[in-house]
C-alpha cells in the first residue's frame, strides 16, 4: 500500500514538473515589427527629498546665504579662537547683491594674541561634509568689515571630532566694501570615512565683519564650476536616459515656480521656500537643468506653470502663457532674441534643442474644469510660434485641443502594477501618445525593495512592449537624501547621503531596461505559468535580440524559448540577472550593492532552448542574430 502511495507521489510530482516545464516564450522574428520609441527611457526630477539642496547640486555648505529656512543662522556655529566675541544674523545692511540681503556678523570684542585667529564660524554641511584625499575644494564668499578692522581671514576644512586640519588657506583683510573672495582648499593624505567634518572661516584682529554666500564645492561632474555631484551623475548616466522632465512635479505649481528668478548669476537669485517645505536657493535653476541635460545628452522636457493650485479658477493665465513663451525662447532661442541673449549672457550662447513642453502638472486632481481652457491658451500660443514643439497635457480626453502627448502618473503597490501590465495593449494607436511621466511601485522606504522592483519590472515590460505609443517614461521621485528628516516621499529610486549614493533594486531594473534594448518591438507570446512577464526588442543594425523576462514567483521557472525566423543565431549570448534572497531584500547606504545585476555567458542558444529563471528575478537575455 505504502509502495503504491509513494509511486503515485513520484508520478504526480513528475507530472507537475512536466506541466511547469511547458512555459514557453514564442518569439517571432519574421513577424512585422513596430518601431520602439527612441526616447522611452528618461528621468523626472524636482526639488524634493533634498534632491538638489544637499544633493545633486554639489554645494557642501548648508544655509550659505543665511536665509534657510527663514532668515536664520541655522547650521552656523561659533568656533572659539584666541579672542572673544559673538556672531549674529544681520538683515539691516545692504548686501553685495539685492538677493543677498542677509549676512552673518562677527563681533570680535577682543583680538587673539600674536595675530592668531580671534574667532571663527563653522558649518557642518548637509548632514556632514566628506573630505577626500588629494582633492581641491573651491571656496568663495563675500566679506566686508567695519572701519578700523585690521584682521585677516582664514578658511579651513577640519575633522569635527578633534579639529584635525585637513586643509587651510589664509586670505587678506576685508575692507569696508563687500568683496568676493575665492580660493581653494587642497587636501593631502586624508583618511576620513566618517564624513563628519566642518568648514571653518575665521578672522584675526578685532572689530566687526560681515560674511555671506559662503560656498564650498568638491570636484564636480565634468568639472563644471558649481556643477553636480560625480557619484550621482554617474549613476544617472548608467541609466542611459534620453530626456529630463523638470522642474516638477508638485514643485512646479502650488508654490508657482518662477523660472525668471532662477536664471542669471546665482548670487542674484533670491531663493524660495519650496513646495516640500524647505529652503530652495534656486541655485539649481533653469540653465543648470539644461547643463545637466547637456552633460548626459538628454533632451529637456520643460514643464511650464499653468497656475494650478494658486491662480483662482477664473484667473487669467495670459501672463503665464507669455512666461512659457519666454522660457522656450531662453532654452532654444537664437542669441538675437531677447531671452536667447539672456541665455548667452548667462554663459551658453548655443541654443538647446527643445521638442517637448508640458503644460502644468497633475491638473486632474483639482483643475479638470479649468484645464481645458488653460491648455488651449498654451497650446495655441506655443504651436503658433514653435510648430515643431510637442505639447504635453496632464489630462486625457480634452475636447477642444488634441495634445501631442498625455502625461499619466501611477503610484501603486507592486501587485497592482502587475495587474496593469496589459494596460497599454489596447490603447488607441491614433490618439495622443503617452508619457508615463511619474510612476513607482510603493514598497520599501526610503527606497524600493526587491518586491517593488519586480512590480516595476513587470509594468515596464508592458510599457516597453507598447512603446510605439508610450513614447516616454520616468520613475519618480528620482533622488532622496536618506538622512532622518531629509525625505518627504516614501519610496525613491536613488538614495544618498553626504558620503555616497546607492541604487535601489528598482534603479537596477531601470538601468537594465534603459541600457539593453533594441529599436524594434518584436512579436512575442508567453504561455504557461502565472506571474511571468516578457518584452522582446531587436536592434536592426546589430541583429541583437533583447529578451526581458520577469519572474515574480518564489521558485525557479524553466522557460522554453522558440525563435522563429532567426537567421545566423549565435550559440552563445549573455544573461543578466537581478535577484535577491527575499522580496523584502533591498539595498541601502550601508549595503549599496546587496542586489545588483550579474551578467554571465549564456550557452546553448538555438532556435529552441530552455532557460531557467531564478526565483524573484529580472533577466535580460542578449541573443546574437544576423
Ligand atoms: O513624485 C512626487 C510627487 O508625486 C510629484 O511632485 C507630484 O507630481 C506627484 O503627486
């Protein structure tokens, strides 16, 4: 009896094995293909989670102009020297520019003996200042002194713990007029892993002096003065993005993003309290966004403010339409146009290429009623002057105008993204194109875990398969400072602190999708097991076929691949796999590479071959054809 039962078990389990082995991916390389959008993979950005302030914008001094969060000396402290004195916020005197209308006043009541430093001020940056070995830091600040002040100045980088000096530079005496000082701090053989350092600006002598716009920059990406952090730009570059949607997001409208206040010399930008309730200096302004685009060879997707959230519904958007036209001219106008000339004066005579302008952000929340008319005003004015620009709306099914592209946003649970994989399969091929301008599986804080990444990957197979109509996508939010109190949004793609950054599992999904695809959508059909998803593309120049497979099952899944119409199929390809121990596994600032893609040689490729997907995995197979 027992023997028979065991035999039955063996038969049943091998039958189960047979059933499972029947998962098949039929790839038809002979069937007609559709063109894949060349601009599918891109980035969306805004000032949220300290993305720029204490983030990508590489400034290391927090509250450089004494305005953060509302005209305070936050993040500045006295450093005792050999003398006596105090510091205070000064708002009563004219600054070096109208925007620099606050300063830090040092009142030195007693000088140090022997010309030593009497008193100083220190700043510990945005949750730390990393100091690297053999590195040149750029320092600048404005200073002015009261009559009779005879002391000199010194800047230094020091370890906070024990005041170990990593680098120092001495400067002359400030005068009675505001003067901009620039110098460098050169480190030697520094060994610092803590990132807990301080920038110190001190003075000898006695008397009164004022300081403002105190700035410290490490080396930046492509060495652009006042540019972006290298580690984060390298991560973004590895995603192979083709566009950047900016400046928001919610950052755009409810606080009314005024781009004209975010151009010109940074010292002349007033800054503002941003939508996400912290101070934005606007140092990451319009030209800086465009330079970021240039450095990563991305096209700008320019979001223009349509008054949502602050302009009364019956309000006239005329001024905003003109603002948008001026902004387009600043970005792409010839230097002989007024705003093209302003861009040239700001240092970039060459116009930027601009194909996409988006009107507003998420107007479907509360502005459906007025959006129809507002969109028409923007659409007509932009098309009249710039017929080549694609105008993006934030609401579908507008009656009066047909937008070129509609921006759709999705923040869902990973399982809901799985359910939406076929959303675009039946979308109209004659309606507006789609831009999935913000989306993310929300699971894991402050960055997504593997389960979220699998939901993202499943969804992305549906987006990629339909990228004849889904012309662009961008995950959001892109960046988050992981320090306590720095983050406003739960789940974000790339985490960072002062010392470094890390990609979440979802980041690696998007890196795989963005860097491994062809230019044609190949007909493919997956039959068999549930929770498996696919997208197949081919590069018509190289013949490489990219097969993306997502397995959201807890066990390995054998898949039989059949390739009809493949000619010159090479027996070897590559397999790149992203997986982890459990759905909750993730990356963090301390374990940045817990989950990363691993590439191996794929052997035994033929017109039919079997590949076994790892549990909880995203796989890209690269197959060589002619
Ligand atoms: O990405 C975070 C926010 O989500 C964006 O600012 C807004 O557009 C959306 O609601």
